[in-house]
C-alpha cells in the first residue's frame, strides 16, 4: 500500500471520527505527496514518499521554533501536527547508532583523527548511509565531536 493510499484511508477514518486537526494534517500531507507525484509525472518510490514526509516534519519543526512563546494556539497545533506526521516517518536512528556509523566511515576512509579539512569528504561518504534514517543536524554535531 502506497503512502498516498495509507494517508487517504487514515484521513477518511479521522473525518468519520470527527478529528478535525488530524484530518487537516493528513490532508496537507496527502496534498504534498500528490504534488510531488505530479511534479515527477509518475508514482513515487517508497524513498521519495519518506522524503516528502520528512520534509513536512522539518517544516513543522521550523514553524514551531519560530513561533513566539505567547502564541500557544500555534505551538499546540504544530505539536499535534508533528505527532500525526511522525506516524508516517521511518524510525530515526539514535545517537549511538549514528556514532557507530561515523566510526565505521572513519575506518573505511582510513582517518584516525579527523580535522576540519576532512569533514567534507567524511560527510560525502557518511550522508548516503544515514539519509532518511537520521537527522542531518544531529549527524553533523556528532561528527564535529569526533573532530575535537
């Protein structure tokens, strides 16, 4: 079952249950998935579907970060939206799993003590291994710790 069918099915369930906020979030996700398929002019692969979901999650997190503290309504809406969207995202790697991949990548490249000059080469090898499974920001922070 594709993500589009899954989201559409869940959206119908949310409408029937009277869950307006969930239905609205699923409607936005469904529109994003359909727009990506239209842009591509063919069906999306599972990886592309995951990328759309992760992009929506990232945008919602950015909205949450930029929202003033006195706008509790927007903060609450963003938190609910994140909870709904994360059901469709793959399980993300934790710091320990990322550390293991960083160590394996450093061994693979033959780098014992990485420096700032090596960072680009390391990230180029590392990111395809964790793409869609780990937050790029966290990967960058953990790699920077290895350099110190």
